[in-house]
């Protein structure tokens, strides 16, 4: 079993519960890991028989930028479900969404939500 990892993809979105987030927008970071039987699917060195990381990126970008959510949990869940549908060769998809700018007072590191199809 192998995996494709697309870390640190960044997208400008208007997701969030607070009005400031919906009005001003913010950058979200998305990390994706797609597990699939690489050893079986790349035997002929043919891109059409495997999963393209370019296609994964385009799918994630579309989901994240063309939808608006209150919760980053919903962003992560829709990315995971969409990748599982678009790439049936995948045996598992893990997604993390990180919000760097949170409009609440305090000192903290970015907040991250993670989902996995292994747990679904």
C-alpha cells in the first residue's frame, strides 16, 4: 500500500461562524493523504491507471473555494468524501484543515481539524 501526500495547500476562503470571517475571508491550509495500492496501479508506469496528484489538487481546490461553510469540520468532511468518490482506487483518505486566523482574543497556535475515511 502506498500514499500520495499533498501537504500545506493554501486557499483563500470565506468560511467561518463569525461575520468577520465571512466578510473579510481568510486563508485555510489543507493537508491530504490518499492511500491506494500504488504497487498494483503503477506497474506499467501509466498515469491513467493510477491517481494523479494534480487531479487531487484540483479536486481539493474546487471543493474548498467553491463552497462556503460555517465549520472547518464541514470543509474537511466534504473534501474527504469528494476524494473518495472521485478516486475509487483510494482505500483511505485523510484530510486536515487548519485555520490560522481565528477572530477570538488570546494567544494560540493555528487550529486544525482532521478526518479520516478509515474512521467513517
